[in-house]
C-alpha cells in the first residue's frame, strides 16, 4: 500500500468537514492543529494548550527543544526566506536524523527555491518513511506540485485526489483554488476516464467562489474538459461567462508568454525514456501569496490559451493548437487527436506530427 493510500485512509475522518452539507460544522481546532506540519511532541500537553496558538509553545522535553525550535523557525521563514528555512531544516535534521519532519520542511523549502527535483526527492523520502507527514494540507499540496514538476504525474494525481476533499481547510482561498485547477488539469492527463473527475473538481471551485485572478484559468480548464468530452456547446456557454472578448485575447497571449520556454525532459528512471513533466506560472491573483504558482502538465497551457482565443481570434487559436501539437502533451498525452481536429476546424494547415508527437 502506497504512502498516499495509507494517509488517505488516516485522514478519511477529516474529509467530511469539506462536504457542502457540512458547511455549518465548526472544525475541531485541536484536531486540525495536530495534523499540522509541527510534530505532536513539540507541543505541551493538551490540557495546557486550549488554543491552537499554544501548540507552538516550547516542548516539555528538553532534548526536543533545539529540534522543535529549528522546525518552528523554519516554518516561520518558509514563505519569506526559503533559504533560511532550508538551513533550519538541515539543522533540525542533524538533531534527529531519523525523523521525517526535517525532510518535509527541506522539501518544501527546496520547492519554494524552484528546485523541484530535489524537493520531490526529499518529500518522497519523508512520506515513504512516515506517511503521516502528509497530514498537513500545505505539505501535501507541495508534494503534489513537486511530483508534477519532477515528471511523476501519476504520483501527483494520487496526491491531488487525497487533497481535493480537504481543500476548503486551507487558510488561503488562493491555495484552495489552485488545488482545484491543478487537480483538474492533472486528471485530464488520464484521457477520457479523467474528464468527469476534472469537471467535478472545477465545478467545486465554482461553488466555492472563484478568485478573480484565477477565474480565467478555471473557466478555460472547464471549457477544455467539456470540449474534450464532446460537449462543445456547453464549453462555449462556459466561455461566455468571460464577458469581454478582448480581455480573453490578452489573457491568451499572457498564457503563451508564460509558456514560452520548453519544459525539461525528465527520465522516468536511469536508462528509461523521457516522461511527461509539468511547468508552473506565477499566481496572477491580486494580493495572493507570491510564492504560489499554478502548475500545469507541459503543453496544457497551449490548449487553454487556444480555447480562450477561439472566441476572439481563430488565427491565434490555430497557432496555439500548433504549439500544443509540438509539446510534450502531444508526445506523451492522450489529447493529440482532439487538438488535430480543433486545428482542422480552424482552417489552418496542420504541421505533420507522427504518432509519437515528433515532427516529421
């Protein structure tokens, strides 16, 4: 049983808090605090800590003092100074080298420093040794993102499946919306079998209220999923929610600019063929966490921008579908034929692409 499956069973009780019918339920703050990134033995006895903030008080056991202090310092610095957070993780690891918590902090700091391969290695090792390290929702999100950026889309999809039911527990609405959008685009990499799941994730995002800066990504993702499912009329109806066609055109260009550099081709294992990886773009949400970035499987941004551009500029849309057919999404993904049909309907001439996605 994989670490993600075990942690999914361990947190099943928390999932009920995320259901719409449970919106009026007040979460158990002690339970949420105990599932945070901070180890339970870094907290004083519960009877001395009626409030969640008290759980960061100095631990009773002196031998844990330095270990817990380094972790606390690292998490306090993670968002604003990930380099310092990484140093704290290293120091905590020297105090208790068999514990997984320093590896979790290390992996999250490395991800913030845009070193996804090293981040995934650290987080994967920590979660394999101690699956309960996945209980903190932000850590699980970073794990899912690191897995995608490192090229392990299957592991990323599994992590997002565990994470989505808990997304409403995030303190930040921006991160909650990122989870729905990213999970939906990862689900679509499974092909037709992932479309209902993707549409469900995006529908939940709409029910929760879309963040203005992320709304276009959510709407475009939903339209793309519906179009790939053969529901073109519904896809056009979804896009009609974006009132100003000129704004759609501008956003399509912005998406393309964010996706100019080719994603690195990553080996699945030593001596194995390359595999599909992901890329990230800055979160465009006003007032959002600058450290948060949207993650998409490579090439999918071309498809999103093509869907957006179809309303305003068919020539631009054709260019985006051409770019999609030259990306990893065509080479490794299930939607090349859909993209060819869309390109043909645009009236543009298709660039010959072999079954592997390599240009002839």
